[in-house]
C-alpha cells in the first residue's frame, strides 16, 4: 500500500542543521531542528542563550507573501479586527484573520511598505507554516486579484530570527544600515553581507532582535557568519519555551478557528471604535457586550508538576477548562501554563487545580506575560 502522507519539506538550511548535529522532527509539514547536539548543550542552554546573549532560529518554514495594488489597505481592513490605517511606511501590525464566527483563521504580521506607485499600497505578510496554504486561499478569495498582485515567496526566501539582548549589536556587524534607527515592530529593506535583505525588528521570544528575509544563498552565508560572533543556533524546543514565557500564542494549540481574539486575551487587537466593518465584527460586538464564555489565563503550578497540552483544569472537583500550553520555565525555574477557564475563574490569584495522570495538582492564576524583558 502506498504511503499517502506527503513527504516533509526541508528549508535551504537543512544540511547546515545536520552539520550542527540537530535532532530533526516533523513540524507543520516540515522537517525542522528541535534542538542541536553538543554545540549548544540542549534546549535549556539554547533558551538561556536567547535570554542572556543571542540565539538564531531557522524560521524559513513560515509563509511569506507580498501584496501590492490599489485599495489594498482598505481591502485588508475588511479581513481583520485591527486598524491598519494608522500605519506609516516601515511600521507593522500584528493581527488575526477572522472567519464569520469571529474565530481566528490565523495570527500574522502585516508589514506596511508604503506606496510603490501613486494610489497603490504594498504589504509583506508573514504567516504560520501550518496555515500558509489556508491563508493564501483565504486572502485570494477575499481580495480582488484583478487589482491586487499576490506574490508567494514562501519557498523562495529564507527567514532567520536573531533574538536576544546582544542580537541587534551582533547583527549590525553584518548590516550596512543603522539598525538602531529601526523601532520595535519597524522594518526596512537593507543590505546584509552586501546583498538585499528585508529586516524586521520583530520576534517570537519576548526579546529584542530581528527577523531577516533573504535569498537562500545569502541566508546560508548569514547562518554560517553569525556563529563565529557567538550567536547560538536554536531549535523549536527553545522557541516554544521562550514564546510561552512571553505568553505568545501558538496557532493550532492556543488559538484556532473556534477561538475569538476576545477569548484569547487578544482584545488589544480589536479596534471596534476605530474602524468600519470586517469579517466577524458582529460576533465580537456581541461578545464585548454580553461577555465571553471562557478566557485564556496564565497558570503557575505548585512544585515541579508540569501542566501539558489538553490536561483538564479543575475547580471544586469539576473540570472547568483545559490547558493549551505548558512547560517548566527555564528562566523562572517553575512550571507555567496557559489555559481556558470560565471568566469568573480568570482572576489573578484564583486557586485552581490541573489533573495530571489522574491526580489533581494546585495551580494559581497569574498575570501574563510570565516573563518580561
């Protein structure tokens, strides 16, 4: 019987990951490094490198779109709850695509690049690897493709995230332009190793740093060039513990098509008073008025008991919610998690329990993010 599963994709840095003794795992249809061998000392050391110095991640598996055309900003406004109209060229907005139920199609970043021609706008959009094709079809079905040009660079460009307190200064050694002039959530086209690069001061770790989009040839050279400067290669394992400490959602695990941004603690992305109609608006207006049935909260576990994905959250002996992500925080030294619970149990210092292998262990609701730079 033929294997019906599609083969895993590999990023252009695959061979370099193997050279660094990476443990490769399937992730969102890609073969990706979860951690590296002796060179880094494992997930905790990779995590600490990002918190204390600088680490780099191959995130080339993520979707990369460039959209250009007249009325583009206004068209995108109808797909998200956030207001893009205040963006200046070189600025970006994190937001969510919404379905008619107010559920999250994906979370993504819109980088506004300005007007390449009078009356036109240009955006670079970075989306999750698992939803690249879904997002592409969603955007194409809701935009006027006779007017708007859609470029899919997902397999044509490398994306490397350089993150940590020393990331910007280290990357500056390889970049001609002044990176200090790029504000947080800003971006620019620059020159890295003498070649063109898209440089965005964004990330998924809770630290300062840049995400760099370049050609595969330049990306391979950049990955090699950063290591002698002390930038530690990091895999998906450290990426997950870092983003969870910063309380950043993982699509498909913490948020999905059945989650609204108001339930997921992303109310700051919803600008009902600043913009007109968008897909899912009526649902969010109703939720804002009557409240939501569940909220995403941060949990701190007692002792060393780790709450994992899908573990039940308990109160007074009853199951009241579910853990979506959990880990032992390398920075804080205790287990943390995020979970959906009823609004009345979502208050800070609320005592709860998490069921782990049939036993209930104490947890307390805490403020998010767990870690802040």
